[in-house]
C-alpha cells in the first residue's frame, strides 16, 4: 500500500505494543520504520523499469524484518535510550508487517526475495484504500487524545488493527465472490473452463475488474457486488506470430510478463 498507510500501520503496532514503554516515540518510530522498506524505489533510479524490478523486492521479504530489525532497534536504543528489547521489537514488527500488508494488494510482493523472484498478490484491496487507512488513523487519534501510554490507547490501537485486518479479509471474500459470479455467467455462455481472475479497484471495495481467459480469447468486464448486473464483456484475441515472439525476447517484455504474473496479453 501507499507509504502513508504503511506508516499508520507501523504507528498502530507501536501504540498497541510499545506505547506504554516508549510513549509517543513508539508511534513516531513505528511509522518511520514501517515506511522504510519503500525506500527500495531508489535502488536503481536510472533504469526505466527499475521500480518494477526492485520495488517490493528484498526489503519486502519475510526475512528482512527479523534480520534487519534488531540492528535498527539497537541504533534507536543507543540514540533514544529506554529498553533494548522494546526498540528491537518495535523495529521487527514495523518492518515485518509492511510486506504482510502489501501482499493483500494486486501489485505483487516478493516475499521470498532474493531466494525466489516469485511475486505474491492476494487481490483483496487496491494499493490505495482510504477506508483501511482511516480506521488506523482513528485508533491513533484516540490514543493520542487519551494518552499513548494508557490502556485506552492500547485498546484503541488493537481494535483498529483488528477491524482493519477484518477489512482485508472482507476484500478476499469479495474477490472470491466476484470470481464465482463471473464463472457462473461464463458457464451459462458456454465457457465453463475459462480461467477467471478478479481485481480490486481504487476506493471501491465491492467493485471489481474481472478478466476471463479461454484459449486465445480474453474477456474483460466490471462487476459490482452491491448492485450486480450481467457483466458486459470486452473481448479480444491474444495476438501471436513473429512480432510477438520477437517482442518476448526483449528484456523489457520479459520484465513485463514477470511483473504481470502471467496476466500479460500480447496485442499487435
């Protein structure tokens, strides 16, 4: 998700777990450390495809938080004082929850990088979702109002984390439901073996973009689960031939097809 939301997530965990021990520093540094993995966008600024190649790579792997977090926590402890275990715990949690949130979007996250270039995406929510961010922000505001070290602040942050996590779960349910509705319609249209995938759209959790593939035919449509109607498909055939094969030999198209996780379609 966007860096601001990642900062809110890191601050929320800081308030819920370490607000009593670290006070407002838990929110500030939870947010800063929580946003830090997105600094990978500057890893190779000269390449036009650098963000595709490097963003959500090693800094978003599952090992990054447990390995790098203790070093960051130690530096914060030396600088800010307090208890070492609190700073280490805060840094690990803030770094680890960053990729765990990103994986619920469509963009694709390399959880096993650099050992594997496999991209994971659960397609629950869009990369920008104000509803998710607002829930976390409300918990933080309530905590700041009542005092970061109070039990009320911890409960507010904990409740915000539970509700926001349930929202991600709802996104998964919505996506599964959209794919089921699309499959039923396709079966009625004589395409019972089509491969169907639904994707979230910006700012609208119940509204999904649906892609169906059957052989060379590709169908794209839109579906609202609040007011469902038959999907009006846009149809086209995936191109083939020498031009497509020549393009696939280029570094740019190889990156594109890897980034798209099998969903790229050639057209001439």
